[in-house]
C-alpha cells in the first residue's frame, strides 16, 4: 500500500492454501479478527492474554494487507485461512462474546517496531504442538496470571522496542497500483514510491542504477532504472511501470527489507512518498492546489456545469464548489475532497481535452501531460524553448535557449532563470505550474505586441523605412 497504514473496512480471505482453487470471501475487518481470535484462542483465558493475542492477530493481518504480500505475487486476495501460511478463519463459526468485546475495543490498534511505520509481522504459534521464534499463544497465559499487561506480554516475545499504534484511521482500501502505467514524464506520489523502492532494491541488485533525486518526476534516470529492473527480473523491458512491473517491484521491496519476517528492516517514515499531497481540501495552499485549479479551469471551459475559478494556489470555497461540480459531472463521490480517484478522473478529462484541442486563449498550448526535464526530447520541448526564447526578448535575465526539441543544459538554465524571475522553485523542471506560467506570459506578450491594422507600432519610422 502507499502511505501510512490504515484499517481496511474489508479484507479478502482465501479459503485454502494460496495456490488452491478455493473461494475468496470478503469480510469486514473487525469481523475477520473476531473469527480468527475465536478460532485461535480460548475465551476462558485471562483478559490480558487474550488482548495480547488479538493485538498479534490484528498486526499479522495488517502486515499481509499493507505489504500486499499475496497481491504482489499475482493473487487476488489479502490473506489465506490456511494455518500453514496464515491464521485460522472458519466461515460462519460462533464468535465468543468476550472476544467480540475486546476486538470492538482494539481492532484499530496494531503493533509496530519502533522507528518503522508498517504493522509488525507478529509471527506466533500455539506453543504446544508447534513452537516458533515469535509469540507463544499458550505462553501468554502464565504471564497474564503473573499480572503482566498486554503490552508487557508482547515485549516478552517481540522485544522492548515495540509500540502499539492506537486509533488508526478506518477507510476503504484499494490496490496500490495506480490503475494506469507510469512512464517518462509522469509525476506524483506513485512515481516517487517506485523511485524509493527501486533505490532500495538496487542496494541488493547493483545492476539497477540509483535514481537521484527521488522527487516524484519520472525522468530518464527513472526510466533507466525501470528498464534495468525489468531486464534483471525478465519482464518486458519497455521502461514503463505497468501492473506486472509495479507488483514485481512491490514483491522485491518486501523481500529485500524482509517486511514479513520477525527481523524486518522496516519502513521508515522518510521512505514514504511525500512529494505531492495525498489529499487536497478546503484551506490547503501551494503548487499542488495550483495544478488542481489549472486542470479544473481547462475542464470547465468544456463543461458548463463546472464553474470557472481563479488559478491562485488557494483551495478556497470557489475551488471546492468546482471540485464538487466536477465530481457530480463524472459520477464520483461528491465530497469536495481531491484524493486519488478525483485526481485520476481530472487528469483523464484534461488529457481528453488536450488531445482534441491544444490551443488555449491567446494561442499558447496546453500543458502536454508530462513533466519536462533534462534529457527529454519532443515537440513539447521545442514548444517551451520557443516560448522561453520569445520571453527572453523582453526579460534579459532569462537566457534564450535554442529551439532544438532536446532538453539540454541551455533549456535547464533558461527554465531556472524564468522560475527565479517569477517566484517559482528554480528546479529547471517544467511541470504544470511552470508550463502555465511560461505559456500565459508568452500569450500575454504575443497578444500585447501584436499590431492591429492602423495601430501606432510603438517606434518612430525612419526615413529609409518610410520611403
């Protein structure tokens, strides 16, 4: 999964070993834990022992869910009910009242290793017919009888460097794969997640080049790393992160970090994708809001139901109203919040408009749909070079790049100079915000300098001209 862990509303359980042709059942998460606990432990045990076991069962399930342990291997479920691989789940079994009460109290809590954010892989066994390095279910009973609490019991088996996360958010889950391939020019948290994971994998597989920086922009270095990964693991070597490559990266990332082992390396907070806001809502400000408003403004020109807004980088009430109108128009949940589904629908709508008409008012071209940076080639690169070259005739601080269609150092320097001149982050990369600023200024200058018939040209005519 992408981002910080949460409690899924439902979990998909495979009623058999992973490769068996068994049924998948969808179970609400608290109901699943109640079933597992009623199948694994006894309601007559001391409450502290029961709670310690249930914490372990919750964390175990969440580890499988968060790491996409089975989905990254091509399965269509989150966990099995085979005790050879996972924990017991018996469809339609009786649920003990004491178990139900405890689960209702702590189902949104889980164990983590201190310094890591993923639910800890709380391996356990019954402690009688089978033993392991993790928690002993029967071993929790005498500890509880000695007066130890649930957390103290857990530390006896998993060490003193564990914590219990409480009141974790509960929400609907969705597969981590963004739903469409990532390729050269794409940007966002999904790209940054791939960059971070490829860099960690490359430590174990040095044939995969490092990506620097991991900024969420899919540049030529990211493409090279993807191709090397695909070549190493015998995938189609196209430099595009489709579903197969995405989940193979997920699987290898889990493996090299041992995320489903007691000695897990863990996922640090700085390994989460953070380049772009995951969710935008009323009151937010910044470049991400400006990108959102740009897309909305373009889409609004083609859909009368969506009100026009000002692109100012402030998620104000008018922006929220436009988001709600967009969601209504495209059959999304109308909540005024911009999460992954709304972002994707907006990008799809924008792309549909862009491919049908490239020009906006004043004759400038719409953002091409990919973030431009060093090493890129194409007509969109030539367009931004043309715009910058024209702007340079008015703003001497901006050097004029040659219009070659190749994004080289000249273009990087021109973009950086433009960004400094107009208060943007001088990173030499042309995303939505920079493209809009360059295209808008170009349009204004072209419109302002265009001479109408009979209009004074702004300079005196010399004799050689008038003759």
